[in-house]
C-alpha cells in the first residue's frame, strides 16, 4: 500500500506535468529535485547591511531586514550606513559547520534583499560589499567554496521585485494593495514613472548571471517577491538559469506560475502535496534579519515542525539572522544543535523518506473556530506523525504512553522496534484488519519525539 501511495503521489504530479505535453521537462524536474527532496532540511540565512543595526535605529526598535523601509531611512543616509559594514568575525567554514552539525543538507543566503545591496562581488553594480564597504571581501564566494568543500548544497536568495536602491521598481497597486506599498517612496515617490523592464535589464539579469557564473555550482535560485515581473520576464529568467546551470532548482517566487516548488512561509500546510514544497521559517519568533531583542522558538517546536513537514513530503528551510559582525546568534546555534542531536539518532526516519500513508494524525477541523478565510480552522494534533521508506513505516511519537494504536495500512508488519535502540530489541504488537497496536516500553528514548520503526514485507 505504501509503495502504491508514494508512487501514486509522484506519478500524479509528474502526470500533470506530462499532461502539459512536457514529459521531458517533468523527467528533468524529477532528476533535478531528487537530492533536494531527500535532503528535507536546509539553512536559510538573512544577512546584510541591515544586520549591523541589530534591529534598532535612532531609538526605534523591532526592525529587521526591512530596516531601510520600516525606519524610513533616506537612501543617502542608508548607503552611507552601508559603507561601514565590516563583518570582521565572519567565518564561512564556521557557518557551514553549524549547518552540518544541525543535520542541514543545503543552505540559501540572501545575496540581495529589498534594500538592493549586493552581498557579493557585482561588476554590474557598484552598490556591493566588495566595492562599497571597507570589508572588501566576497562572503558569497567564501560561503559557496566552504559549502562545496563540506558537501552542502549551496543556494542563493535574490529579491526580484523589490529594490529600494533602484529608481525603476514599482510595487503593489492590485489585489487590495495600494500602489507603491512596498516601494522606496522617500527617494522615488512617483510610481507612475517607474519602468520595471529597465530595472530587469539593468540590474536583475546581470546580477543573476553573475551569481550563476562566479561561484561554481549554485543548486538553488531562491527568488523572493516577484511583484511586477511579467510572464515573459519570468520565462526569460528561468531559461537563462537553465542554460547557465541546468541542475539549479528554482522556487515558485520567480513568478507567473513557474518554478520547481512551492514556498509557504512561517506556516506548515495542513496536508501533503503532490507538487514539491518547502516551508521557510525563522528560528527567531518572527524576524528574518538580526534583531538583538527578538524571542526564539524552542527546539521542541522546531523538531516537531521538521517531523510534521517531512510526514507531508515537504522541506524545512530554517532561517538564522547573523549579526553585523558575522556571528550566528548563540540562541540559534543552541536550537540547531538540539535538532542535529535528534537527527543523529533519528535521521533515517527523515532523510529520503516518503509521506505518511495516513494523514488524519496531522489534525482536525474545528467545529467552532474559523480561519482567516472564514472556513473551519484546521487544528494540528501533536500525538504522532508517520514517514515511510520501502519496507519501513516510521512512527514519530510526541505523546508517549503504554501503547501506540495505528490504523491499518495494507501491509503485514513483521517487526517493530525503537529506532534509537542499536540492538533493535523487538516490541510486541498485534495487528488485525482494523489496525495495529504496539506495546511501548515505559521510558521514551527522547523527550521530544521517539521513533518506532515497523518493518513489513
Ligand atoms: O519581505 C520578505 C521578507 O523580508 C523575507 O525575506 C521573507 C522570507 O521568505 N520573504 C519576504 C516576505 O514574504
């Protein structure tokens, strides 16, 4: 049953692609995506000039990567602030080791966020870390080299439709958004004279080409906020990426329905999807860039999220916000270490796994509460989740008790044991047409999530 479920899901999605008369594209997408879907877990890094402020500006606080916008800083003042960016403690190998120790298999770093400042050597635009600051080094090259050396897949984030340094980047104006609602209206107040195509030709295409030709293998292009990009421009950008680095996978924020995977943000979808997807989320409670006073999610929530996402065949891109000096905050490092500790014991039940054969364990719809769309609110249940591999079903138990009861899943279980038990001492179980009951030892191996492995023919 499991093999059929996973196969059906995959063929369903690939079938949709093939139905579009593009069998070759769907096969190529499948090949490109294989390592990524097996990887499950990556590091997102929001790091830029804004990090230097630590969330504060002239007595105001609660800023992050949107500093220039939320603190209403005129461009002349912000670009002067940028000149002082000098992350003397930045150590690419240290960052890569933190990701590896956390069990992360890839990373995606902001190379240009909405402030338009390039964190890489950009010959096409002097507003970059090498030419504009006293630092004078290219951290993207250092991070790419360190990632390649460590066997971590390297990806880059690029803000596509928001750029507060360039005069030709209009935003908003449709779907209930006011014109210019995400634009730099301090220095460029007239949205009506802004021409996205000029910015696209002048800055986006040259810089994306630089990113894909200066740093060796770039395995992910993570675009953000496509805003005013046209369908033709999204297609042109994708074609350029495919030509320069055919293995590079691209997220759906390249715009206009293109891209290899979906990107829910700060939330986990209710159920599994036939199309590849990745939840991006902050380790901090809500801010992507460095903020010295922000709170942090606890490691229990982060581990449970990784399990929940994996059980729905998604990926987890978990974000850290390094300081202006180039240090990943200890609050983030501690949480990532806890995730790595859990994965060193239970990673077999996460990496290269398929989704749950069940689904109902993820939660239920409230009889009383409504969501933001006025529909019955989905309420997550946190008793257990499931992931699969050929011949194996992994049950991730959050709430330990004497037994775990599972619905039937069409396979005959031949063995049950704790994944944390190196001796794989067999657990007793009964199974019938209605389901399986496994008797559990008194002590759970892990305080957050303990995995029972059921083997079947
Ligand atoms: O506005 C950005 C935000 O700063 C952050 O980069 C997130 C990460 O996905 N993307 C945009 C908000 O959706």
